[in-house]
């Protein structure tokens, strides 16, 4: 059993063979200039800043043999899997899902904007979960992948902390997974949203899970 001592609200214990690293939505559409996130008027700098931390966690997880799963939010080219309400909201904010952008159609599978940033490209054999919603369990095979591999512990990284990361965290919590959110390997466009989301994870004795730093998690892997 491995242990992250520097975690809140108390040490996080996990079995490396039953742990998976989730890299959530580190896509060009959220992390690159001209993408969906920036076109909505957001500052993408926080999303860019966590790339080195995630890269370090990825390297350590791969060395330790952890299951690594990447997720991407996006829709089919005909938008048949995009709820009308979601589509309407995006268009009212000036970045309509499916509209042309500098990296292809916004949030459409197969376009460059939908791709994971080059610095965090999946290694051969690492699953990539394409999801139409904010949570990684909704309308995907993620739970089947985890159950087949007898995964019990999830390490969460990616963007944005209060939306796709938190939705996935809550879905996982309801399914009985023990979750650790890495504070410096997750980000929101607004730092206040990031801090509030982290507080929600660990309040009330860890109502949704634990939080820690990428360095503390990496140290636990290498002990």
C-alpha cells in the first residue's frame, strides 16, 4: 500500500496496481490560443501552466505501471450527441459548438482543436475516452475499463477543476472510487473557481476525496 502523506484532509492510501491516472480534457480547444476556452473570453494561462506538472505525473505514472486514461470532450460532426441546451448556450456566448474556428470546428471530434496538447500526447496503448458531456462516466466506456482492471483509486488531473474534473470526481465518488485531485495539475480559468472546487473536495472530512500536490504524489509512487 502506498501513501501520500501530504494530502488533505488526511493521508491518501492506494494500491498502485489498482490505481489509474485520469488526464481530463487537456485539449487544444481548452488549452491553446483560439480554442473554445479562449473564444468564450477566458484567460487560458492557468490551463497552460499545469502542463509541466501533468507531464511530470504522467512520466512517474508510466514508470510505475499505472493505468493512464485520457479524456476529451467533444461531439460528433453532425452534433447528434450535443444536447440542444448546450448548443444554444455556446452560441449565445459567441463560441458555438460546431462553428468554424482557427483549429477546425469547435469541440468536434477529429478536428485539431479536439486533440490533446502535444506535450501530453497519449502513449501507445493508453486509452482515450471521448465524452459528449462534462463527466467522464456519462455515455462512455470508462466505468467498464476501470471495472475490468479492478481499479479502485483514481488520480485526477486536467481542466477545468470546477467543471469537467469536478463532474468526473462526483460521478466517481458515487460509484465508490477513492479519488485524489492534484492541486497543481488541475486548473480553472478563474483561480477563485479552482480554489473553491478544491475546498469542496476535502471539506467535511473529504466528502468527495483528497487533494495533494503532484510532487507529493510522485514521491509516493517512487518509495
